[in-house]
């Protein structure tokens, strides 16, 4: 029994239509996956860059405190009181800014590098090492020992809603420096920043206090910077010196 030409043509047309539908579905799936990856990468940049800058600025400040005597530089000059206040307040902010971006990452459950699981794991591992450097009781002295819950609390009080909602939109941002200075002394900030201020003022009087911990933290922060910006394209390569 043989099929007539019209039957063959009908079957062929059906096969072509089915193949076209499968091809269209395959391309649509690939396009959707590419779109999701693009959205994830765009959102990752919104978190990766601020975290990179926060880590870089804090490690640089720690370096300047221990190697350049940053906290003791401003006792002379035309406006010593203002300059000393700035050196302490801005240092407080740099600590808080770093903890805030780490807290934002935790709240957003955000991948910093959706294209590379290896680098994502490296970042997560390094963030944990930094937490441990701050919190460890194995480091001599309690100066600038900030327990994990305190690290989170310091970050929390600097959180500000970013107004975003939905995929590809950040929900949280970190308080800016001007707002931070305006709110210093408020009960909300004072609860968590007063102990940190006391430690920084103690280090200003005695630079040897907390040195072991600060060196450990600076090294860990610098490693994070190197993971996030290996080519030093977004941070200064000449300001990446370990203590």
C-alpha cells in the first residue's frame, strides 16, 4: 500500500511545522536564559562595585592609620578640632559602609558573579574570613573586636531603602556620609558606633592598640579587593600594599 502525493505532502508539511516550532521554542528558551543572565549580571554590578569600593577604602584607611599615622596627623594646623573630628567620623563611616554592603548582600541573597561559580565561592569564602578577622578572640586584645552580630547591626543601621522592587532592581542602599554625620549621636547610631568610636580614639592615642587585628583585617580586605578587581581596573593598583 502506497501513500498518494497529497498524503506525503501533508506529512512533510506537518514535520516541517513541528521542526519549526521546536526550533522557535529552543531559540526562545535561549533568549530567555540570556535575558535572565543579563539581568542577573546587571544587578550583580550594582552590588559588586559598591562592595569593592567599600573594601578598598577601608583597607586603605587601615593602612594609612598604621603606616602613615592618619589619626594623629591633624592635631596641628589652623583647624585641628575640625580635622580630628573628620578623621574619626570618616573612619567610623568607612567601617560602617563596609558592614552595610555586606548586610545588603545578605538581604538580597545576591550573587556577585553569576557567570563564575568559582569566583562566587571565592568571594563568599573571603567575606567569611573578614568576619572572622574582626570577631576572632584568638587575636590579642579586644580593641576593634567586633562580633558577628555587631557587624550585622552596624550594617543594619546604615541601611536605606532604595525604592526598588522586582527583578533587576536593588531594594537597599547604604547611607551617605553627609547623612551619617548628621545622625551621629542619635540613639539608633550611637548604640552601635560608640564602642567603635572609643576604640578608634584609643588607637589615636596609642597606635599600638589593635594593631594585630587591623593588620589581619587589612590583609583580608585586600584579598577581597584582588578577587573582585584582579586587573586593578577599578581601584588603584599602587594603593594595594599589605602592612
